[in-house]
């Protein structure tokens, strides 16, 4: 008897909570429509700048908002605060997905989003289009970064490009004697280095396999590695499942990747230029990076402003500050990426920096397939709706790892 | 002030119990109920937002998808292996500390066993990463037969991380067994092995059970050690993390989290059946 | 005292130190087959340590433990044919009474029907046949004591060691258990070695006893011998009570040099001015204290600078007893004792 009473009380509590939650979330709209064009939320861009607020709340990649606390000589936040009066609170996020989640709390004014987060934020109504005329430094940003699929929608920029990099093929020159020129070294021929192959631990890495298949198996008809039909996705997943047998470990933390190559755990696999630089400066092992003939995937970061930013003027000031030549050069060197600002190349402490990162090499940049969030409405601009979405990629990625 | 409460014991009791009760009901049970509820929700495929609904798709996926089944079994295997290893390693350690070591050495060993708890989890896990690396210490000691990164390294690392949680209850358990019982057993003709089996083990079993609840549930929920020393291995909590953070599929993550929740509840029930929890 | 013909237990030069503390020092002892032997002494006198060395729980620092003619000094406890009844009984709390008693047989591989029969017999012997299914936690102190006894005896050891077995029981139960122990020892006929600090218990139960003090044996012998002829001042004081006549007073009181003991019940109280009989020594003095305790009355007398305690049996007619008890402090009085009642002590 008492047990039954308790049980129904529990049901009542649960029901009450459910009703409350349903009530809360139904108000925040969005609806369940499935077409990109229909569902681009109408968020107005700012017309002109007002007075600076006193605060700015940011979500950033590690190393994007240095205030001297990591290295006293690396500080571009303090001068910004002095100049604008905007006190900066920077929250570091570890992954694109975490950034999306944090932005949805509504507590932040802006974010340094990568291409695999941007569209989710745009179509989630979390960010506003940017009035580029209010950001003077935008004019000298590399043209090949403007109005791209991953940072614009409806013909409008949804942020200011910050920097970019490529996912390269890196190998230990002692263990890998014949220089590879194809991604097949880590896919179809990965058994040569069984147990010593590494790969990037994210569903977005499926695009690397798709890019490889684009050249290797034209009959699949892959045009864009982020716009995969069910059949194309299956083919890419099969490549990765075979690769898994020869993978020693996956990496997502770049310090782990450095350590894996230095210890000999990994001898070949996908990497970022910054990882190769760190290994080279440690000098424990010799590595080389190449751009395989199939091309490469990459990432391009964009500063975006929250749709309901509480401090929009400070955010506009920040977007202009971080893309100014000197600051952009500082960030790019600290983090290890190509600066988006063309004028930054004259400001780097290492004169060869922009060359090693191909910063102003439009042809190099054009060969990079930048991370973007796969959606059912294909992101290749074809307007087709038979593509596979990121959530499906995630499930497939888990199956690949088994 | 104190006189006011002294004359009103009910008021005092109420004030005393309200914060913990609120914590239990709202923060603890509330969050679990929420978790269970979202398992029935759906995700808007486009915006990625979780939306209230009532459907069983997520739970069906968890039960039927061979991936989830395989990973859940692997995780169970890891949790059980870690628990067994910890019990086997902690048993002689705790026995020595409680029954053989001098009081001064006992204090030293207690400190030595608990000190690693003060060190950062990541530091300890990365230390094992170095130990297991190719041509690393374990490779050298075993003459090139180090298992390398993978499931065995994960089990070893987790067993190391959670060992204090087994040693401490077991030490307390041994401490409660009078030395005269061990002497009585020997006196009646039992060899040391027989005494351990017939007298010591049954008496400290509740302590092993208490410790195993920690090692089992901590191992079942861990997803960090495996990313550091597990090579390409993934465990159940990695899938939950991936669904929650990477795929932003909160409902499926919630459905998946029911698995460890059930596993730990079943484990507790199994321990209760053995009568192990009565004296804890 | 008779020489022990077939010693079950033989201790030779047994010594045990814990750090700098000498617990047992040069103990030699022989205990015969079927003897009920007591080791008596105050706490810390080393008697329990000797017992534990015989059982095999402690290793002697030097010396040897010979059991049944075989040197078993290095033999571990579980291979020795002795059983112990522990002070705290040490019953296994997770086993029933029956399982506790069966344990020793089980580890020796005594199987099925025989085990059941012998467990039943052992429990019958201590009159606990109907409690076999209980757990130790459900028993009274006396019942636990009997279970411990049954458990120790069921394996039919050659020697039973008992470590203060009655210490935790109340007085009434202790007296009852003493009789039972005695009866059981007669029944099984094996050597019982018994550690106690209670001299009454030792005198009541044992055939022979050894008195321990500071890690050494002061005297060994049958109870009457130890009581009547205490060899040392310590024994005279610890076993029963004694009046000690120190060397300084000996010449005046006894008429010869030495230290002497005399039991209170050996001192006769005379009326003031009465003379001792032939063969008796006498003293005059005054009453210091009179303690009436039913069967006896204790009278403390100040005489010749000594305090002598005399126990008088109240076996006279009630009126006379009342008169004797009516003595007052300071009343003149005389005491007398037989020459042979004086025990010279080794000091």
C-alpha cells in the first residue's frame, strides 16, 4: 500500500517536471521545418556602432584570447581593454560542439567558431549577420575567406574570418622511408604501418576519407566531402573501418599528437602544421608534412556575434581588433595557423611565417576543403536534400571505432 | 538564539534537514528523472535542439544496435577486471597493513596508499601513458612484450587509479577481524591458505564488496583514461560523451546513460543479495 | 613432589623478549600426561606468553618447546597437536555453533557421518546439543565458553590450552564452569594447561601449578604443597595470604635468623595472659582490628612491632563467637602458633 502511494507520488513528480520542461521549451520556437532556405532565422544585423559597453563575454579556442597569464609577452587582451574599456571574460572551449552548447546558454557575446560549428549556430538562430562596414579591417581579409559556405548564409557574412589551417599528412621520416604523396598511405595501404597509424578523433574526419574516395573512386560521384549521400557515406565509412584495424590511436588533443609521434606510438597520420612545428622544435624525431595529391581538409575560424548579444558594440570592437594586422599576426604565430588578415604577414616576428603557412596563397587555400557541418540539405550549394547530417556522421564514427 | 531553538526541537530539526532533503530531491533525484525523461525525446535534425516527445526510438537503438551492445559488454568487462585486480592486489596490502605491520609502519602505509589521491587524475593517467609507450619502461622490463596502448593498458591504469578505494575499506575490514580468530583457525589445524579462505575472506567480504562498488562504478563511468592509454578503444562513457557533446544528441545520450545506471543498480542489488551491505 | 614420568609438555630454557622487554626468562617446566596444570601469576608475569609459545603463536627467542617428546619449537601452530580455548573464545562469527565445532575436523579431512557424530558428541558434552544452528552472536557468555571448549576438544588434541577461560564470566557462572571443566578433564583424560591470575581457581582446579612472577617460575607443585610450603615471599603473598616475619624481627619473634611466613589460619588467638601449649611459640600484643565475615573472623594483632593477621574459625556456640567478636581495638591479647607452621622463605 505504502509502496503504491510512493510510486504514484514519483509519477506525479515526474509528470510535473515534464510539463514544466515542455512549457519552457515550446516558447523558444524554432519549429521542426527541414529546409535550409525556409529556416534561416531572421536576425537583423547591426546598423551602426554605439558607445562601448563595459564588458565582453567570449567563447574562444585555447590561445585565441591571451592576456599574458600563459606567457607575459603574449598579450593582446590588455591593450584592447585599455583602448576600448571593454572588460574581457574569455571562456575556453575544447571542441566545436562545446562551443555550440555554450552559445546556446545565451550568456556570451561572441565566439571563435570553426566551420563545423558555424552553420549550426547560424541556422539555430544563435548568431547574427555581421555588418562588415562596421569592421574596417574586414576589407583587407584574404578574399578567398569571404562569403564562403561555412561563414555566410543568404549572401551575408555571419562573422569575420580569423585564421585557417590545413589537415596535413605527417610522417616520421625514419619509419616511413618512401615519401607518401597520397592519403592512401593511411587508408588502403595503412597496413604497411599497422598499429602506428593515427587519425583525428572526430566525426568530421569522415570527410578526409570522402576526399580520398573522390579521386580514387570517381564512380561514387563525390563532389564535396561534406555533402555525402547515404551510399557515399557508407563507402567512406568502409574505408575508415579498414583503417581502424591499423590505427594505433586517435588524437583530438594536439599535445597528445605531439607526444605520440615523439614516442614512436604513431609514425604516420593526419596532423596540423602547429603539431609538426612543435615536434621539429623538440627535435626528438624527424617528421615531414605533405599535401597529398587528393587535396586536404582544413579549418577556418570565424568570429561570430551572438544574436542576442548584451554587449554588441564591444563585440564589434573585438572583431576589428583581433583581425588588425599586428594582433592577427600575434595570434596566428602563437596558435600556429595562417592569419586571415593579409596585412598580418608584414607583422610576424618570423618573416617566413606566412610562407610556411601559405597564408596568402589563394591556390593553396582553394585546395583546402574547410570543415563545415554536414546537413541533410547538401552544403555543396546544389540544393539537394539527400545528404547525410552530422548526427548520422557521429553515429557512424562511433561504429568505425567499434 | 540557541534558547529559541532549544525550546523548539521541530523547528530545529526542520532547519537541519531541509538543505540535504532539497539537495537529494531537487539536485539528485530531479536530475536523474530529467535524464530518464529526455531519453524519450527527439532531436530536431536541423537545429540539433532536443525537443520533448514520447517515443522509444532511442531506447530501441540502445538495445538493438550491435555497437552499443559490444561497447557495453566491453565496458562491463573492464569494470569487472578492474574490480577483480584491485581486490586481488588490495587484499594482501590491506592484510599486511592491518595485521602484520607495526603501528608506525601502518600509518606510513596508510599515507602511502592515499597520497596518490591528492595527485591529479590526468597526471597519473599520463604517467601510465609514458610507461606503456613503445620502448617505454614496461616494454623494457617485459623484454619488448608490453601490451602497448589498448584495453589491457586501460584496465591497468584504471586499476591503479581506483586502488585506494579498495585498500581503505579492506584495511578497515581487516582491522575489525580479531587476531585471535586467525590464531584459532591455525590452532584447529588450518594452514594459512585455508584460514584465508574459510575465515578471513568471509569476514572481510563486506569490505571487499564496499570497495568493489567504488571500483566498479568508477570504472564503468570512466572515459578519460581510455582516451589517454586506450589506443583506439572506446568505452560506453565515450559513446555517451560523443552523443551528448559531439552529436549534440541529448536524448540518445540519455538513453545510453541508462545502461551504466542500470549496471550499477544491478551490481548494488547483487552485492545486497550476498548480504555484504548489511554491515557496511 | 613426584617426578613426571612421561611429559606431554617440556619447556627448556624458554625465553621470549619483545624489543627490550623480557616477557619470559629461562623457563623450565615438565607437564605430564593427563595432568590438569595451572600457570598462575599476576598479569604481565609471562604465563600467557608461555602458553602462546606452546600453542605456536609466538616463536621463542631461545629455548625449546618439546611436545610429546618431539622438539616442536619450529613447528607452525597448525601442525601442533594442541588446542586452545581463547580468552575471548575467538568463535568464528560467520559460522553457526555446529560449523564452529566442525571446523577443526573439516580442515583435517574428517568427513560426513563421522564429523556429524563427533560434533554432536562434543556439543552434548558441553550440554549445547540443541544450539548447533545458532550463531555465536546469539549466545550468552557461558554458552560461548562451552562452544569454545567443544571446538577445541572435538579434534582430540593431546593437550588443551586454556587462556583465562573463565575470566569473562560472572562469579556464579565461574564456579559452575570450574566444576564442569574438572569433570570434562576427567572424562577426556588429556593434559589441560590452564592460565589464570585467580589463585582460588588454580588451587581448586589443578593437580599441579606453577607460580609465575616477572617472567620466571617461582615455584611448581601440587596446590597443597604450594600453599602450605610457599618457597618464596612472592608465592607466600600471591597464593593465599601470609604473615611475613622479616629478617629484622626473626630473632626476636622466632628465635633464629631468616625470613618466615605463617598463614593466618595457623595462628591461634588466646586470651590475654594465657600461655602457649608445648611446642608452640607465643607473643603478646594488642588488638588492632576485628573483621567478622561469617564463617571466620579475622583479627589483626600488633605484637613485637609486627602486624599479624589471624583467622579464627567461628565453629563455637553463637554466644562465644559473639563474645570473641566483641574484642575492641587496644584490648590486650595473646597469639600462639606451632613451630612447624613457620615457613622459611627463600628471598
